[in-house]
């Protein structure tokens, strides 16, 4: 997907976007020295941790604009608009750990029987999106190993993230997608 150097560049951009927004309430522009590789349209998430605990995580699961623009957007959103947390305060900035996850295009997993998901999903490699009607939940690839999930538990937690019952992944009206992510810290 993208080079390690460009991944680290995105981490620095996420930090700068949040720092600038804290100070000025303004969005930073795309830097003039932005590598061409980061102008490609890809999905991306920015995760903020504070003392090893989640402090914010927002992203675009699918490509909607250039990777650099998306990273700036979701960094600011993770810090100030994640509904699970209050807006970031200036005094918290120094305690943050920054993580940028660049995503592949989500791929619908087609199975004849729900138990086949166990063969199609690899813990540590795949992230999941589960959609049933208007309900949609996403968990990044790193969530399963960080929490000791097996495939079934990962499916259940993705359903719960969508606000649907944990066993909805077994329902034929439920679509399960997988994607991979490159993680930069």
C-alpha cells in the first residue's frame, strides 16, 4: 500500500492537524511537500490513545477524498467529534499516542453458510464491517488481537458496534465485509 516513510508522514500530519486545531480552531491545509502517494483516495482511521486507553477514533472506511485530506479530517474528528468522548483539551495533547490506519477497499465476504466466515476471516490481518439495513459497524484489524478475540467474538463485537444483536452475523440479511489496514504509530 504505502511506504513506511509516508505512513510516518501521515502520523505527523495528524499530530499537526490536532495541535493547530487546538490553538487556532482552524483546519490545516494540505502541505505543499505532500508526497504524491498520499494524494491517492484511500480509507483511513486516526486512533488516539491516552495512557494506553482509547481517547478517540474516527475514520473513513471507504475512499472519499485523498489520503492526506482524509487524514487531516479524521484526526480533527477523532480529537474533537468522537461522540464517546468530550472534545480534547490542550492539556491532554502531550499524553496522546497517535495511530493512523490506512485501509484497503472493503470486500464483501460471500458465504453459503455463516460458519464459513471462520475460514474467510483472519485475526490480526482483517478488519470487519457488518451492515444490516441502515445499521453499520466497523472494527479495525488491530481490535481483535488487542482484545484476544477469536473470529466469532470479533463478528459479535462488530455487530454490537453496529447497534444490532451480537448474533446478527448469522442472519442472511446481514452483509459482512473484510478489509486490511496498514498501521502507523
